[in-house]
């Protein structure tokens, strides 16, 4: 057996491709699935430390979270960061605009799965389905009112590599009525999805909505 | 006490931006805990500190963040030595560009496909001698994740596995690059807020 054969076998064992699967080819608010390209941790064998990483024990049913549970400490810190940025909304930026920042970042980076989830959440909290759908259909440059324009533009500028966020983006957020805490919340909500998008995009792929 | 994001963003104790951060203690604490989980309190079985620090230095340079690049270069120097830091700096400097770009699945989004640099370190590139097979593959993958995440594929993960990365190691590497994409943007945003604070 040559070294190359050993290597090929190692790759075959590690990576699970789904050549038969049809992956969604457009942005949508439908509920998509997601399938991993690497083997998640086995649910039956999860350790207490891995459950702590999952934070919510019910997440043991998710392939995505059980895959990330292979490194439980960073999963736990990531999850707690995520929850505070998006759900601690008693002041600062309203939930709808946090989800809008997440959806706009996902649209710009090209994460069809993340965009579907957070577009749905943005619609739920804002009751503005058509505006959210326009973000998905026409992209981050599609027409929006001044407040959403300011959030989307800041998220897009921050998502670019290198980031190109400027003082004028923060001023535009203030001009539509956001206080300093809310401006900081826009920065955090948008920044977080540059993390989330890269995990969802690189460790697996979306699957079509259940028929 | 200041934390790493404070230091990267230049946030001083008692400033307006410091108060904004302290008003969200769970975000502040867990951003630091994320850094610690990747760089401080680590198990090196699947990814060494030198590998982690060099990838972080590389990603920081691609983000044009000199403060973060200096921080991670110091970490890489301690863990891996001068030659590692120099090879990482040289490679990063030669492959800086602007993103995101890349191709979508064929269909209506094809009109938005945008071409750009795809990093592949040549087999005879002297950098490989210093970086080694594993780290060279990790930096190629980091470049993909930073600039064209929508072109990720099973093949990209296969290249890491072929270079010796275990499945656990690939998860850690993916978290590390993705976390950096967050940390560097929080720092960039707060730096801008803090500059206005001082003005």
C-alpha cells in the first residue's frame, strides 16, 4: 500500500460528500435543512463537557451542534456570545434590527442557510416580510427605508475583508435614532454573523425544505 | 480589568465604549472566553499553539489589522519561533485582497459570481519547508474562509484531512478562523466608536 492510498483512505473516512443532494440555489425565507460534511460527535457518547458546550441539551439532536461539540469549550463560549448578542434585547437595538443585521451579513457573505433562518426571524419580529424578501431577492443594495438602509450598509461595510466601516456608517445609524448602545449592538450583531456564516458554509451545506 | 478586545480596539477603562461593553457583560466575558478556549486553555492534541497562533496572525494580516497581527505574531513567535512568524508574514503579505467573492451554486445567483484569488502554495515554494504540510494546508483553508467562504466544499476539508488534520482538528481550525472574523470586526467597530469618543 502506498502512502497516497493511506492518505486517500483517511480523507474518505473523514469527509462525507453528498453528491446526490440538490443544494438550494437561491436565497429564501423557507425552512431549509443542513447536512454536515464531517461526522458529528456520536449522540450516545456525548460527555458532560460536551453537553456543557451545547448549553441547551436539546441541541444534542442537531448534527451541526454535535459536530461543533468535537471542541466543546469554544462551542460553549460561542453559544453564550451568540445568545447575549441576539436575545438580550431589553434595551439597545430591537430584536428585528439585530436579525436584519444577521440576515444582511449572511446575504452579503453568501450563506443561503444562515440568511434563511435570520430573514425569517427578521420578518417575525418586524412584520415586514416584503422588505426582508427584497433584501434576499435584490441583495443588500435593494431599496429599503432609511433605518434599515443604515443597518444594512453598516453590516455590509463591516463584513467586507478588510472591513470598510467608516464614521459615516455610524453617523447614519445615529441619524435614524439609534443610541450608542444600539450602535454597538449593530456592530456586534453584524460581526457575529461573520463567525456563524463561516461555520455553516464550510462544515456542510443546506438541503431543500421538506416536501 | 481590560480584556483582549479592549486592547485590540484601544478601549480605555472608564471611557464611553468601555461602559457600552460593560453593559453587555455576557457578550464581553464570552468573547474573551472564546479567545481563551482557542489560544490559552487549550489541548494541543489536534492543533498546536504554534499552528493556532500562525493562522491567527495570517488572518489578522488579511484583515489589515496591524494591532491584532502584532498580538498574534508575538504568540506565534513564543510558540513557534522567528522563522514561523516571518514565513507567515511573507505569505500573508503576498495574498492580501478584498472579499467576499466566489461562485454560488449554479442558478439565479450565478450573476453574482465574482472571481478572485484562490491561494494554492506551490509544491516547490520554500515557505512550505518552514510552514510544513499541515500549516500550509491550514493557511490555504484560512484564506478560503476569509475571502470566499461561499466556495467551501467537501474537497477543501479533504485537503486538510490529507495534510494530516483530524476531524476534531478541522472543527477547531474552522472555529478559530471564524472567531477571528468576529473578533477583528468587533475590534474594528469599537475602535471607530472609541475614536469618536475621544474627538
